[in-house]
């Protein structure tokens, strides 16, 4: 049965062979990671160690800049979507909350505010109602797909996107953004092995194919895993382009995938990566 070390090594090998442009940066990240005290590559020995390792990652421009894959092309959809915990949006480095919003409020309070507006409007709610600025992660990009995430079947949607349950947050939102509103500034890119370096779940596209989008890993039990839907990384996306819908994610859903403690998932991922 595979473990996280097997997953990490498979992902590293796939990244270097399928995306050779990034092999040098992957080697440097690998050296940093292997020098850190950890029982397995994706599990650090305490928060202090994790912060220290990520701090060293940030010294590498290739890691900090992110979103340096091939230019992506969105086809077949007028809208792109993203599933995110409300906390991630609230703490996005580019978001500035409006004066009547307490950004440090407990997640249930922020969620309840959005949920009440959604129930009253009975439609998507403009994110700009609550904040200004732009949405991105701490590496200045975010993940999107043309797949219309279904709030009524959010567990199935999350697994199609390759998201494990331990990466989901109970108080979440679906974000949508019109494709027509995107500009060159948003820099639509095909995800790279560096973009997804800290995730055990990632389908590494082949540079030689000149892909126009990434591909998610569809999680399923008992398996086997298969290709999911398209995915893209975008540089900062302006808040005024985004609408949101609240979605509560229960931790009692089946099937349940946990990338930290699920050896069945590790084996499924290992078998999937071996096909590359």
C-alpha cells in the first residue's frame, strides 16, 4: 500500500519529466523539503516547522510568483467557477473589507451575513457588496474551472475538482466570474507542478502537448481515479468581477477523502500517477 512519500516521489518525477521547464525549481524545492523534519513529505513536524519551510520556499521566485505555466484558453463556457472556504477569501491578501464588515468575525457570522443576503435576493450576490480589491492566495493566484459547481451536490463537485474533504471548509462559497470580463492582467494560465507543489493531488500536464488548460483528478471510491474537468490558475481577479453563493459543506458526507490519513486514497493516487 502506498504512503505519502510514494505520492510525493511520483508527483516529483512526473513534474520533472512532463514539465521539464520547471525541473530546476522543483529540485530546489525538493532540497528544502527533504531537509525539514517531517515523518512524510506533506506532513511537517509542527506549525513552526511548516512556517519555516514555506518561508524558505518563498525565497524562490518561481514559487512565490506562481502562475507561470503556458497561457490558457477558456472555451465552451462564458463563466468560470471556484469553490473556496470563506476564510480563504476573507484572508486573501488583496481583499479590503468594507467598513460595515468585520473581517475578523467568526466564520459562522460572516457566512450568516452572506446567506441572509442570498436568501433575500434569491440569486448570486456580488462579492463587491462586502469588499473591494482582488482575490488571490498568498502566492498571488487562484484556481478556477469552467465546471458549474453544484451547491446541491457540493461533495461530488469537490471530488470532481480533485479536492479532498480535509481541504474543504464547512463555511464555503462558490465564486463565479464572467470570462468576458477577464483581461491580460488576469493572466489565464495552465497550472504547473510548482503551482500545486504542496498538494498530493495534481494531474501534471505535458509541456510538449502545449495544453490550453489543466486537468483535475476525479476522486472516486473504490476507484480507479480518472481525469476530471479543466482547471486554470489566474493572477489576481478583481472583486467587482465576482459573484458568490454560500454553500455549507458537511463533514459527514460519503465518500470522504482525507489526504492526510487515508491510505486507500494514497494507493489510488499512486496507481493514477504510475500511468503517466
